[in-house]
C-alpha cells in the first residue's frame, strides 16, 4: 500500500493500525473521528493531508520514524484538531 485514501477510515472505530514502510501518502481525513491512541508514521511518508487525525479524541502519541523533516511535525499538529489527549509528537 502506497497511499491511504481520503476518508478511508472515517468513523470506522479503528483502534490501531500498522502503517507499512512503503506508504507514501495519507490523504485528507483518512483517520478522522476514530479511537486511535498511538500512530507511528514510517519514514517513507512524504505527504499528509488535511485533518488526517481530526477529532481522534483518544490519540495521545504520534511518532514519526524519520524526524529529519520538521515540516511533518507542523502538518501533524494542524491535522490533530480536537485531539484532546495528544501529549506528544515525537520525531525520531
């Protein structure tokens, strides 16, 4: 899988997911309104759409495997509106 489509898991009840190392993009609203708690974004990701994690109320941690690109942290912060439990976005 190289792309997760727009709204692919919206309101799906998805609690966890393992994103593969070949993933290149996560399109708009892909995981919005799901109970995800932690997400690890592989270093292969080069595009994150708008509102990807919108209203993921249980999301507390996002880890980006390749933390060299500081743009990704800014995009993730903007994609996490209404994520009340978010405690960290870690670039590693």
